[in-house]
C-alpha cells in the first residue's frame, strides 16, 4: 500500500507535478487492487454458502475466512486510494 506524498512548501512546480502524477498512479493501482479484493471476497462468500464446488465443512469455513481477509484488504486498498485521490 502506498501512502500519499506529502507536499513540501519549497519543492517547486516540478516537484508538485511529480507528486500529483505519483498520487494519480497510486490511486489507480489501489483502486484496481481494491476491486480485485472485492471480487475475490464475493467468490469466497459463495464458497462459504456452499454454492461453489467444495461443499465440505472445511471448504465452507475456508471460504468464510478468506472472505473476511478479502474484506480487510478491500478496505485497506479503498482507504489508500481515497488518500491518494485527495492528495492529487
């Protein structure tokens, strides 16, 4: 996860443009990673419900744990994307 660049008062116009460009790239990257985590979360939720191939108790429990982990990753990436967007 990338943290937004901190604006420095004496960095000049080139430094500001560079920071904005980096933040824009990081925003796109974090948004894509957040969307991938959301898709994975939904697939794992289906597995936890027993709707995806492995209907064993172990498989369903694994799906539930993976969905929870994906939700954490989704939130982390969404937060980072928001921070980068606000820093552009």
